[in-house]
C-alpha cells in the first residue's frame, strides 16, 4: 500500500514539472582568468627553455660515473641455492591441483603430503617418530617442528556405534 501511495506522489503532475525545469534559463559557465600572453607565445617560450643548455646541470651529469657488472658472473651463488634443497620424500599420485610435479623442496619447507605423513606417523607412533626425528628427516627447525607436532593434528575419522540396535547404522561396503 505504501509503494502505491509513494508512486502517486512521485508521478503527480510530472509533465508540468518537467516542462518547467526544461524552460528554466541554463546556468552560465564561470568566466576564464584573463591572460596577457597568447597560447602560441607561451608554448614558444617553454620550447626555448627546454632547448637551452644549462651548464650547471651538465657539470653535475659529467661528475656522475656509473659502473655495472653482469649478474650472471656469480655461478657460486646459484650452486649454493641448489644445495639448499632436499629431495621430495612423499608425493601425491598424479598432478595435485593441476600443479607441476615437484622433485625437490627447499630445506626448512614441507609439502602438504609430507606434512600430513609426518603428523600422521607422529600420531600413530609418537615414540619412534618424535619431533626431533621429524626435524632431522625433513631438514626442519626443531622448535618449529615441536610447535607443529603440538598444535596441529591431522584429521581423524571415528565412527561412534549407536547406543541402541534400532538406530540407523552406516554399513561398510
């Protein structure tokens, strides 16, 4: 009901209001600032300033000396970066998520499959797969590994049997 009433007031006498608005005198634009020079004279003065030599700037430019070296001249840096990688221990079958297949990982990093394997093995056998052994196997920091083992737990699926026999049960197929 309210929309119908609002539409009536909005459309009341629309034609007369539109004609009255159209017939009003249009506002004039603001006056331009008065200048003494013509645009061609200003542009020719600027062109002369640009083309004129400035001796102090030329002296500063002559005092600058730049020496550059080729970045490919340091092959020992590239060898050390390759040494900071370790071979991949666990991988997913096929290309996961459309990503290229990895062959090695930087030291101090884990892939998702390696992290889940390490956490799962720690969860099932905490004495044999301690935080120290995981850090040594995957070239990780011991403090970070202890924190990960303490705070991250891989998913665990548990099927709780119902209390009564009449309740619906999930059948293993």
